[in-house]
C-alpha cells in the first residue's frame, strides 16, 4: 500500500518541478524580450540632453566653479550627508569594540624631526585643498584625508592618541560635518527654501561652511579609525584589563 502512495507523491513532485521550470523559462524569455526592446529603443532614439551637460550648465548657479564640488555639495548634497553619517557610524562601531590599543614607542630624534616638518605641511596643504575645491580639484574629502594622514604619522611617531583631543571633544568633532549639514538645511527651510537648497547669493559661503566642518569631521574620523579603539581619558593609559585585551604594540608593526 505504501509503494503506490510513494509513487503518486513522486509524480506530483516531478509535475511541480516541471511546472516551475516552465514558469521560470517563460519569465526569463519575457525579461529577454523587454531588455532587447529597451536596447533597440535606446539605439534608435533621438539624442536627448545628457545629465553631464545639464549639470555643467548649472555650475555658475551652484556657488562654486568646480563641477565635482557642485555635484557633491549642491546637486547631491543628500548623498554627501549620508556618506558623512556612514563614516561617523563606522568610527562609533570601532569604539564599541574595544579600548584603543597602546601605541608605538617614542620615535627617535630623526623621525621626530621629520614629523615636526611633515605634519604642519599636511595641515597647511589640507587647508589649501579645502579652499581650492571651490574652483579646482580638491574639497572636503581630499582635505580631510590629509588631516587623517597627519594623525596617522603622529601615532606612528609614538603618540598613542594620534594628536587627537579627548573623547568628549572627539565626539563633537566627529559629528561636526553631519551637524553642520543638518543645521544649514534646517535654517534654509525656516527661511522658506528647501532643505539644502542654497540661495545663489549665499551658496558659495554656505558650501564653504559645510565643507570646512566636513573636513574636520573626516580628518578626525580617519585618525580615530587608525587608532583602532575607544580613546582613553587624556593623560591616562588603558587599565590593566584593557591592556591585556588590547594587542601589544609589537603586534601593530615594527618599532621605529
């Protein structure tokens, strides 16, 4: 009695599998037809205004002369705001994992002398990249990367904090970019404009204000991420439990 029932169930399973395969084949064929239709329509369609041309035509009204900066902070300001929020979330995630590991030993006089020259140059170059981004390649992300690189060099030279302030101040610096974006957007809404819809006469200075805050936030975030953990109080090292949980400085790389 059980064998006929097993055969019946097996036949039904084969029928369901065959029906499912047939349905999948039909759907794939329809998808192929739609894609071919879209392809031939795109080939035979007339030339339409491209997005790049429209963006370039609006650059004089964006408040900056560099099309890349206009896209990042004006046309797609929402995207840049979310990117800064993602960077902030990444650093908070790193802080939630463990305390900052101990840094490298203090650098020699030769390396310390080099750092005393390189770090100020990086900071000055960062300011230049921020300013020049209004009309040439540059901007907040490049400037922030240079600030972050300065922090990395300082940590490699033996400063366990990478030259960053205490945790309370770091938190304010990290949220500065997102906070400035939000405050400018809300202020514009109160004035009757849309969120992050800059008036042409104020666009240049509002973008510079936002980019300055974003530069500080990006530089702080990159340096804090390299430190690799929640900062300890200024002037205090990690506790005995934290030190045992954190990797030794020798595991982070060769000592200078």
